[in-house]
């Protein structure tokens, strides 16, 4: 460790077991700072930064200290090895100092402190000065003309209000007693000249070490969090919030994401004891999870809001196409919803992988959580009496049913039945149920004479409650004369069994991704009509009924469902119908 002789300002070097008592300077780097080489050659006196070095050493002499340490000129920054060692040791150097002089060059105390610019000083906005404030036991504050105006102890209330740092920490507390999220919040409003330093400046506060790799950019802060995980199982590391849209990993890109985490603490009781780690498939972690919306889940963390009952933090994770992989997302403006007691009871523990990097921006369109019934038996109930045609007589849904829009939405944070459509005719009643299972796979149940030869069904019971009608129990089993179709969250449903043709697929409609339902009851002459060897270029399924062949592109065909969106998916080309 290099130190300045307080009387001669010469640089001297000491080994760890022989370091004398010393003062240490905390300041903002400005133009004209002095380097180690300039101190050694005598060129330092010509630099603007020499004045504060002289003031620091003079104060050290007055305080009975023979040595002082100043970061600008006591580290050889031309040596990457020495710079790495110094940055990893800096928190300890400030902690071991007899006194720290905090020099606020933009503060001028001439009367009341509140009018001096103290609360607005840029010193409170710099990344490196956080540890320089926290680590030393004794901190003395000096203004632009080196006039002392207080100590960390005497100014602790003001400092806490300015920085958000807990009073217990300013009174000499151990950083390890505070949650990771809380410590990160102390750095949330601070900046550094080099983006990597926002991570490097926090090493001591989290008690970790790592090599410096200038040029890695935001990767430095990611590496810091990965190092923290090796020594801590504090889930508050994941309790951050971000305004960034799209898919995200489980680790934050900046301390700024922890801005609102000042009151986040470890949970009063833990739900998860399984260790977690970084793998080549993403961050591997086991969490209690519950379906939230479509293919999105809420997962419970072992942290909560301080002194607020029932405030366990949850995060939202979206299931990706690769099995077991997830991405962190925001849904309807929510990033960290509360993981309630009810969610704990309804959750299932899952061992998952949360990806770190994403090459595209898959959330450029929003999800509408539910189904659009684009085409289906949609005849309205006659004014009087039933005829042979099956007509809609009742729709039960979470949202208000609209005959023109034909949307069945499902509330965020739930799965199950999205809606029930009842049909009536002189041959009996039928129904259509649509919804999602717990894994957000689309499901459909059809029963009654509308869909084919079957036993007569009684109509909807006016005595049934909304909960009874929307009971998702139908997803688990069916009667012998019902058609239960179970889809896949990636490929949907494509089903044909005369006279029923059912297609439920994901599509983007008006910049919203939604499950689109097409149900067709084939005409009698189409029975068994299968175009052998012909696959629809829209849904990649065999074509039944009418085949629509492109008049421009050879070997390009659509089925009767996909042709309906051809103006968007295959524009400016005409199609001809082929029935045989």
C-alpha cells in the first residue's frame, strides 16, 4: 500500500502488516488530477488537483497522522494488476483509516448548512463515494475552502435523507446486516464516469472480489451479482423493478433498478432452501410458482416489504419455447406483484432456468389474455320458438360478451374457463367451453347435438352461480358423449373429426397476440374429404374440406381457416378453390 508522507508529500510503500495510521481523502475527480508518476517526478505541483492533496496532508499533520492516502496519486493506474488489487482492497483501506476527510468542492458554508449546497452536492451522486461514506468509522466534512462543517455522526440525519442510507449503517453498522436490495438501493441514484465502475465500486459493500475487465460495460454489474450469489442466498437480489420492456433475465442491469427497494428485507419465513447458480442454460433456481396469465407465472421470493404484513415479493416469469426456460417480464405495468398467502397454497415448486440474454425483442406486441372466436356457429336465438338450427341462447364469460367482437378474456393471475357458450334448438341444448389449463395450454369442450349425434342435453340452469358455470373441472375429465380437445401452448389445437373441424392458434390481431378460434361444421358432402399429401402453409396441418391454392406461388396452399387472414399473411396473391 502506497501512502503519502504528510509532511514531505513523498510517496512511500508499506506491506500489509506494517501499515501505519493514516488519513484518507474522499473527493470527486475533476480536471487536472495528479497521477502517481507526477508525484514522483515533481510535476504534480503544476496540476489543479495538487491543492487538495496538500490540504489533506496538512490536515493529517494537524490530527497527528504522519501519512495520508489519496486515490489519484497512490495507485499506479498504468498497471492493470495493481489497479485490480487496489479496487478490491479499497473498501478495507477506507475502513482501516484513522479518519476520512470528505472534501465537497461544490459546497460553500457561510451560514446555515441548508443554504450551503450541501444537500445538492455532486459528491452524493458519485458511485465511488458511497463506500467512502460507509466504510470509515470517522468521516469529517470540508467545504470548497477546506472549512470543516460537520461529521458523519453529527450530520447523519441529513445524510440519510439525502442518500436513503439507513441510520443504523451511518452509525457504524455492518453492511451484511442489510438486505442486498436495500444496499443496492443506496447506489441507485449514483453514477460513474465509466459504466464498469458502477459494479466495481460496490465490491466492498457486498464483501466480494473479482478482476477488473474494463470494456465489459454492463457485464461488470452482472458479474458483481453473480459473485454475490456465490456467497449469499438472499432473494432480494431479484426484487428489482425496471421500466425496460421485453424479455429480461433474473439479474438487473443497473443499481437504478433497485431505486424502490429501500424497504425490502428478507422474509420472516423462507419458502425455498434449494441453492441456485448460473448455468449455460440460464440461472438455475427452484421457486414456488403459480399461473398468472397465458404462459406467464408469478414466482414467490424469500423477501418482503419491511414492517408490512403479507407483502412477500413476487416476480413474473414467461415460459419460453425451450423446455424449462423462462424470461422475466412485466405484465400490465406490474413487475413485482405481491405473492399472497393464497398464492403460496396454490403454487407448485418448479426447478427452472431463467435466460440471461435475448437476441430479439419478442414483446413488441401485447398479449390479450383470452380467445377471439373468429368463426364458429354464431346464429342468434330466434324471437319465438326453436327451429332445427342451433342458436346461441346464453354466454357466460368474465368480460361482457359482445356479438361483434366475440372475445372471451380471462383475468390476469388466473387460468381455467374463459367462457361458456350455450346453444338451443328443437333437438336439445349444446354448449362450447373454452379455457386454459394450469400450464396455459388451450382447451375446448363441446357437447350436445350441435356438434354431432349425441344424447339430449338439458339447458343452462338459472340456479347455477357464476362460479359453478365457470368451474374448470371439465378440463380433467369428460363424459362419453362429449368432445374434449387438449391443445399445446406452442402449437394450439388442430382437430378434424367429421363434422367438426376445430382450430385454435396464436395470431397477432391489431398488434395484440391472442388465441384465435375457428370452429367449422362441415357440410355433408365434405365428409371425409381429405386432400392427401397436402399441408396448409399457414398452420402446417393436413387440409380437409376446401383447399385454397395460390395462383402465383407453386406448391402453396391454405386451409379454410388460414385463407381468412391471407390478405395479411400472403398479400396480393389470388387463390383458387379446390374441393376434389
